[in-house]
């Protein structure tokens, strides 16, 4: 039997789209903060619990509305292209953004976004929209394991308005913020579980 390459290209399962949201658009997103009720970020699914050693942040949920619909539309128009270029996964969409704030010494230690319990839908691609000017907070780097070695993570701090995409199974963390405030929107693009 003749052999042929199984795949046409290697997919990185990770990318950064720099400055996808303009400064003015980011300001409009931050204005939505006034409409949000924030609470302490928890860990786990189902019976989520407070665990400040693992996660210390403030979160709120942003759903589509007359005020925020444009954010969802703009983000949606990017997801399909990024999926084609970097993931090629069977995805269906997402329903909300988690608005997250990290202040002095707040962080989120190593974790992955998959839920290992059985469900019809699963997180396939995770995304973070950076809302803070990277020069106005110290620390708070996004770190991700792209090479299989947690001792050598990729550490990045993209500019405001950038979007980080990565496969939801990849270990990642937000390093402690040393000063200032790091704000972001987090989304999980879902698809039907394949196994």
C-alpha cells in the first residue's frame, strides 16, 4: 500500500492576535464593568470552591445584550479564522465571557480548562482578550506550556486589545500581579465531545 502524509500541516494549537480590539473598543468594554457584579473567582466545576492559593481574582459574567452584543459579534468573526489556521476543531460557539480582574498579588496557578467529567459539550478552545495596557501593570504574565515541559513555559504579555487562543487542554496560568490591575475577558469555545 502506498504511503502519504497523514496531515497537510502541523497545527500550533496556540496563537496571539495582536490588537484585534482597538483602544476605543477596549474602553467601551471596560465601560461595561459598571453594569457587572463581581465575586471571588472559584476553582473546580459543579461544586466550585474558593481556593485563594490556586486562584485569587474577581470575576463577573458578560452575556450578549444591547450593550455588549457588538463584542460577541466581533469576537465571533475572528474565531472561525483562528480555528481554521491553528486548530481545525469541530466547534459550535460560546455563550458568555468571564470578565476577570487581578489586582496586587492576585493570580491563577497552573490549571487547564477541560472538565474531565462527562458532558455532551466540552471546552475545546480557550481565549483571553486583554483589556489592560501591559505597561500599566507589573507581573500578571500569561504563561502556557507549549512544549510539554512545565519548567519551560512560554511567558507573554501582549498589548491591550490582543486575543490569546489556545487548546483548552494546555496547562496555563496568570502570574501574580505585582502592581496595577490586569483586566481580561475569557471565553471557552465549545463543541460536542468526540469520545
